[in-house]
């Protein structure tokens, strides 16, 4: 394990106000996104869409890493340049989603555990050869009645995240550790804080037990936020206060960066919440973004699958990237 390289790559992804573009939708998920604009999901349409994203001029000022899917890291521009090379030549680190999705956890109805550890070492070696500098694994935690998530469900997911992170570092890939507490449901912000606290505590305990180098990883958590169906939604200042309190308690200062997922927040909400956190002052870690939908929804809306709209779609990506770049310094205003 090359600790210096891991530290350098993890820090570079979040340096100078930069964040991450999550473009690692699996084939079923990208189909949903393309369906929303009536574009058929085929290998050529997925390739065209990803080329549009990765060749947008100027995003390298705000985007330090892009997460790719297995199909995408093997694809190239129309001119034959592999996507991983297009990105790295612009100073953007290519990354790869390596989990195999969240599956039902046996004996725990309503809970899931993420699969993908079998054969992972060999897959990581191949991805590194294809140009990846980092990887991502997403655990999914649902909030439901009082006993969901269970301690066993949290522990199973934390353990898998830690085994994944240790394997990544063994192969000199920076792990992005993503324990996502979903915003589905009617729970309030307090319940989200309680569950996120238990999850982060378990995750860092397992990471430590598996000898993961905190300086050579990034954390991709949910924000502490009320469920989508909760009648009381909170202001960005309230979300920021609860989220930073929770992270201060459970995330070691040695971790170089927190890169939030957007999780179903609108593009504007995700930027406003990130801005409010950075407006509070400085934190032990870079407080940044790794947004999928909050960066891409406006791009899809502008593109509509039409060549004549490519420039407008790229402008939409540049705009969201720039605004999240401002939010990294607490300088965004709606
Ligand atoms: P969202 O920002 O759309 O939640 O996607 C981020 C991601 O990579 C989820 O794994």
C-alpha cells in the first residue's frame, strides 16, 4: 500500500474548492434517468450522454473526480479517446463504482446489505489498469418503524464497507465510503440525526478495525435532513447545523474530505445546504459534494437526447458545477 499516493489522491479530489461528479449510474438506473426524457437507453445513447458530461469545457475548475460505471470506464469518445484518459488529461481523477448493489438482508425484512466483495481484489486490479484512481461502494440504510435499521443491519453494512475500503487501499485506490441513510419516509430531522450517528459510529469503528488509513479515504454521507414525506422541512441553516454536529462527533479529523450525496434533494437545495455548512466557518475536513442527480437533472432536462441541445446541456453542467464550487466557500446565493 502506497500511503503517500493514497493521501495525495484523496486530497487532490477535494482540493481548491473541488468536488465529485457521480456519473456511475448502473444500467437499470441510467435507464430510469433516460426514460425521464424519453430517450431509449442503449449503449450508444449512454455513451453519447456520458461524452457530453465528460467533455464539458471548464468543469475541471470545480470537479476533481468523476465516478464511472463498469460499462463507462470501458467506453471512449467518438474520436476513440477512452473516457478515463479524457478526464485524467484535464486533471480530473477517474473513479469507479465497484459494489454490486444493495440486496435484501436475510432475516431482516425491510433492510438491505450491499454485495460485491467476492472477486473484488481482481476487479480492483483491472480498474486500476483501466485508469481508475479511486473507487466507490454504497451502503443503503432505510429508516422505518422503531427497529429499522437494526444494529445487525448497520453492522453488516459497516463491515462490508470496511472490507471494501481495506481492499481498495491494498491496491492503491482511494476508497469513497458511502453509507447512505435514505431520505425516504416521514421521519423528522432528529430521527435522521440519531440513525446517521449510529451508522457513522459503526462505520468508523469497522474501518479502524480493518486498518483503513483515514488520511487516504473520503466519506460520502447523507446530509442530516428530514424525510421527504415529513411535514416539517428544515432550512439550510438547520440542516447544516445538525449535519456538522453529527459529523464532528463521529468523523475523525484525519479524513481529508466529506463529499455529500444529494440523495433526491433538488439541485438548488443540495447547493444551498452545502453552502450553509461552509458558511459556518472552517471544519476539520473539506466539506464538499459528490452529486449525481443534483448535478445531472438540469443537464438531462436541457439535453432531451438532441444533438442541437448539447451545448445547452453542457452549460447546465458547468453552471451547477460552478455554483457548487461557490458553495464550497459559503459564497453561493440563490
Ligand atoms: P445522488 O447525488 O443522486 O444521490 O447520487 C450520488 C451517488 O453516487 C449515489 O451513490
